């Protein structure tokens, strides 16, 4: 008993405060941005991009990144000789509209003017859905309690998620598994995973929707009772990623089932997935 008390005193609570407290560690690999003021439009980054996510128009001197395809490999930053490409630590990239991710004019200088920033409705793009902006000092316990109340109001109980691997490399699935570890502890927000789609409110889908998994994904979607949400996790689920345009894959799962939220990344970190789940919940309010 005394050994247990000693450990409790020695080691603090490891569970993070996100989404109550924002996370911006320098070690995070997040959104890649291109500074058009520095770019000489040589095309080397577009030529070497493994997922063909960089779109370049030399005649119009225009360049942008399709974040639905981007795998955040930082290769473009490494080969850029003028330092125009920069990898940031911005990871809250989930969006409801895929067109937003496909905005080819999205560059570092124009980021604040794009739909990503949601300036028209006063919502900051990087604002987490459950943070009380009017009172940023709201306690962590209150944030979790408010989120649980929101979920209960929508579904009448806690949010139940069924994870579906529709032909992934398992990278995104590892990150989803990390949602249940003591560090992230998704259940503190009143959100849990279930084994059957018949008990689920949301489907977290990874992979491109390969030919062998198309029927399984569609049947899982049909077995999930309404109202239901679908979240595409990772570049493969959003656009096909590096496996797009092949005979065995789809260019995103939205070719098979309706998608409510897209979470780009290869793979997206657990906090980015949490942000996407919260954005999906906000959609059905």
C-alpha cells in the first residue's frame, strides 16, 4: 500500500489536458507551408513529391499543396534550395469540406485568406471545438463535463466509435490505438470504442478502400444505425495517398461512403484525430 502511495506522489498524472490546453511542441511535424515570396518556382519540390500533392503553375507563378494527398514527409523542405518550404507544428487540420484541403492556392502567404481559417463565420481554424473562448481559464474537468453533456444531448449517451481498416498500412491504426492509452485517454471525454458497428455512432475509417475491402466498408456503414458519422483518417482515406490511381484502390473512401470529416496526415497524430472527432460531433449539433 505504501509503495502505491509512493508512486502516486512521485509520478504526476500523465494524461494530457488536450483539448482544454493547446499543444504546440516544436517536435510536432504538422502542416507544410510554402512561402511564395521566397519560392523561385523551379518545380523541384513538385517533381520529387511522392504523393503528387504539390501543384505548380510556372506560367502563372502559382504553387500550392493539396493537403488531402500530402503525407507530411518533409522531403519538399529538404530539397528546397531557397528555403521557401517550411514544416510547421500545426496539427489541427481536420475539415468538413474536402474542397478546403484541395485548395491549390493555399500557400503560407495566403493561408489567412482561405476557407481554412473560417474568417467569415468568426471561427479560428486552429480553435478546438470544445474550448470556451469567452472564458479560456475554464477548468479541465468542466471542459470534459461540457463535452460529455454535448455528446449525451446528441446521442442520448456516450459517443461510440467503430474503427474500420479499409486497406491501410496500419500507421493510422496505431495512432487510433494510442487514443486509449493513459496519455490520451479518450474515454475521459465520454467517447469509447465498440466491437460492432450496430452499437456505433461514428466510423473512423483508415485506408484507401481497397477492392477487397469495398464491400466490407459499405456493409459496415449500412449496419451502423442513424444518425451516424464517418471520419476519414489519414491521407489514404482522404485521397488515396501514395496508393491513389491504382487498380486495387480508391482515391479516398468518399467514393464508397459519405464522409463528414477529413483528417489529413500520414499518419495523423492522436491529438489530430481527437480534433477531428470533436469537429464531427460539432457537425451534428
